[in-house]
């Protein structure tokens, strides 16, 4: 599992978002309580400019692991963004991205 997570992180930091997303989803499919992988999905969404989905993933990660500092910071950052712009991340009511690509 650690190799998968490291590969996903490398893909994310090098801008290969589709690959990172696939790898993080693989990790989540192996362990639905993997808050680190869910934070990875939040970061992918944020890189794509989808603050709404990023926020949903961040909140999910915090719910799974309330001590995950990265998830807490990301959730707080996105909450501040939502508070500053009520329309930020609005997608007309669509649900959270829940399917791997």
C-alpha cells in the first residue's frame, strides 16, 4: 500500500492528475478508511480548481481521522474560501465525485 501511495504522491506533485486520482482511488478501494488517500483525492480536486469536491473529500478525511493535520488544514482553508465567496465551488447541486476514472 505504501508504494501505491508514494506513486500517487509523485504523480500529483508532477502534475499527472489523472494518474494520481486513479492511484488514490485504488488505495481507497483497498481501504475505505484511508484518510490519507482521501486527502490525496481532495488535493487532486483542488489542483483541478474544484473546491467543492475538494472540500467534500477533506471533510470525509477529517471524519475518518480527526487528528489528520493535513485534512484539518485543508478543510479549514476550504471553509474560509467558502465563507469568503458563497458561490465558490458551486456546481449546480451535483454530488461528490465518487467514481474512479
